[in-house]
C-alpha cells in the first residue's frame, strides 16, 4: 500500500522558520536574556530599514495592522460624524478600523475582474461628510494610485493605503504604502512579511503626522510625563522586530518566488473552468494570495481537500453583508466574488512538485 503524500499546505510558516532559524534564534535568546522587550535597538533598526526599503521618510511600528489603520485615521482627525470610503471586498479590518474610531465606512463595489475597488464608483459614494478613502491593495496587487490621488485631490479627501497584503508591491516603480497620505501594514504571521505573532507599521511622508502617530501609539505621550491626547498602547516589540529584520532581507526574493509560482498557475489553468483574476502588469504584484474564480466553488474546495490540497476563501462574504454591518445595500460584483473565489496554495517554500500537484488537482476537480 502506498502512503498518501502530505497535503500541500496553503501557507508553511515552519518552512520559513527553518530558513531563518540559525540567524534569528541566537538573537532572540540574547534579547530575552537582556530583557529589553518593548522598543529598543532592534525596533529602531527595523523601522529605519523598512522605511528605506519602502522609500518612505517615516515608519512607525505598532502592534498589528488594524491598529495601523486606526492610528492613521486618528492622526488624520477622522472620527464621529465622518464617512470613509472602503471597498466591499477585503478583510473586515479595513472597515472595522473606521468603525472603531467612530466614523462610518461607506462600502464601494469592486471591479469584478480584479477584485480591487471600482474607481468609477468612488465619486458617486462621496457626500459632504466624506473625509477619506481606504484603498486596499488586495491579494498583493496595487490599486491604480494615480487615479485614486486624482479623485482624492478633487474632493479634498485623505488617502489611506491598506497595504497589509502588499509588502513590496509597486505602483509605477514606487512601493505601495508610500503613495497615499498614510500606508498601513500588518505583519500577521501569514502575510508576505510576517512576524512571530502580531505586529504592524505605519508609513508616511509628513513628519508631523508621523510624530502624531508615534504619540498616539504610545498612550498619547509627548514626553515622559505628559500625555496630550488619549492614545492607545500599540507598540512593536523587540522580539518581533528581530524576526522582521531577518525576513525583510528575504522579502524581494520571496516575492519573486511567489510571482514565478503565479506564472506557472496562470499558464496551467488556461482553458480550465478556473479563471485567474486579471493581473495585467503583474510584474509588480506580490501575490499574497493567488485567487481564481470558479463555479461551484465549495464543491471544488472539498474535492481539492480530499485530494490533499489546502485552499482558502478570501472572502466568503462581502463586508456589507456581514452580520457586523448588515447594510441594506446591493453591491453585485463584491457579492458575486464572495460566492466564487478560491485561493490556491501560495507561499515561497512551495516546491515544484507541490505546484504541479496543485495544477493536476485543480484540473481533475474542476472537470469533475
Ligand atoms: C491582515 C489584514 C489587516 C489586519 O491586520 P491585523 O494585523 O490582523 O490586524 C487589515 N487589512 C487587510 C487587507 C488585511 O489582510
């Protein structure tokens, strides 16, 4: 009897650690024995290395990606009575952060071929209360930031980039997260740049905004004894910074591997009933997720699971239809996407054999 092979993992953080172990384990032990856990040299070094990588004048580390968005919104003075435009297809945190600062997310439908915010619909969603737009570089693909900036300038809105899925992605050569007023990153373990726990960061050009974010993230503190505003406790810790520094040196190479896996999937899935998203200009895409649209998605996902292939669904419900929002709206593209998207295994430690198993499995399951 032959033993079935191990499943093809959707993400494989163990394989990533194996690559990093000899480099970071001594540093983590050293940091533990010196007991400097919050802030310190590793955090300062990571902030400046990530700023340099992005080409952003300022980076402020924080506790997670949701806090990064909340800090950006609060620093831009967005709160009760304000409206913020948010795509209806994204991770819930893109909108929850808006709600958590007391403002109202206004859901905008997405483009059915890319799943990114539909730029033609932005203008119609503007009201006198609109203060900002949160653009999400969903699945690792940059939104057209020229169009977003033109739109925002013509209505006097702030632009917040949710780059939680797009570390290293570019728009016309510039890294995403540097193209709006504030760029927000999550380092949740499964992201392209992931910590060993929760972590996040905010990038911006304006020095006063950066200072304001740093103070808000540290209890609203301006000096050791003075607190001018009610802030949060949202700081990056030293152990996470050690991990992030090591992974940052590998990010471009890992993203290049993701792109080459995506090219193989693109080519192999042509003519099957599985339609990859439109990733025209995909050279700057970092494929946090490789998403296809397929009819009978749930059945295809079960068949793949039985075949030893792990997949994901991002996301099974458009935000306006979540119980948390339950908005009386019809956003047909986001709703159709929620019913048909399937994310195939995608991480930089997938082997060629595993990629071929995914391709063969998809061909079998979609035909069946
Ligand atoms: C992961 C993610 C977030 C939230 O990040 P956390 O670190 O989990 O708080 C926000 N937006 C998007 C698009 C994400 O994928």
